[in-house]
C-alpha cells in the first residue's frame, strides 16, 4: 500500500519578488542615486547582478565597477528613495493573494532585507496581516542568504523540522540557502532564468496560481543520467 503524501509543516516565503513586486523598483532606486553621482548603470545589466543580494554587497560591487568611493549616507539615500517609490508603485506579486488563500499550512516570511523594509512592503500591499509576528530578517539573525541560517532559524522558531519545510524563492542566492538548509525549494522564475534556479536545486514554476498545487504534491524524484 502506497503511503499518502503529507503536507509540509511550514511554508517559508521570501519577500522581494515572491510576495511583493519590488525587485525592479528597489534596483531602480539604487541606479537613480548612482546617476546623481554621474554613474550610468542600465537596469537590464544591473538586475541580474543585484537580484536577491545584500545591500552592502551591491554597494561594494558598485564601487568596484566604477572605481569609486560612495559618499557617506549613500545607502540611507538609496533606502529612502526606494521607500518613496514603494509607496507610489509597489504591488503584490500577481496571483499571490489567491495562492495564499488556498494554503492551509502555517506560513512565515524570511528576507535579506531589514525588518522595516519588509514590514513596509507587506503593509503597502495589504499582506502584513497574513505574516505579522512571523517575519524573519537577515539583519536580526545576522546572516544573509545564501547562508542557510535564516531559514534554519525560521524553522526552529516555528518548532518545525527543516526537512518538513518548503521555501518559496525567486533568486539563486535564496534558492541555495533553502537547499543548504535541507528544505525543498519552489523557485518562482518570473525574472530569474529558470535554468539558473534549476542549477542550484530549485523546483521551477512560473505562475503563482500553481503554488498551492505544488505545495500539496510530493517532491519530484531525482533523475539519474
């Protein structure tokens, strides 16, 4: 007799690019502030480099790329510009609200962003009530993806075995973090190339309408060559 597949005990969502459509807005804010300093960096070139990354690493890359030293307070200006743009433009990822309505197991969010940014993003998009009290920020944990610590912390704080968690991600660093934590990763390939996500262990999907079904289905068996 075949054992029935059981649902996971916890779904851990990334925030940017999974719950809220913020990746392009945040990157645009950085590039706008760089333009003020006279540095031109096209959005289509910057997005693959910065998606899912940590702000300090992005700024280090900028200084290397342009052989410059960014002025004091630059990160604060970027975050302030991004917050203003979020208030004017931020929307939830298409289909995420309907998907969340169909998910019956506990959920939380774990993001590389500061807690204030996560809470602002979720507030502006009306998603905060779904995650309030279950938000994990890398700035609180002290470790950033692709380090798995934040995902392991989320599992521990929810009293769940990492192997019983599913992570929903959209970036290669986040996917690597989930895999390193021993979790199944559903990788939303709206912007990141699907092959890039598959290469680091993600189970790729393209539409949030498919998420509840994927969560309910068993993980695919590994293929052998």
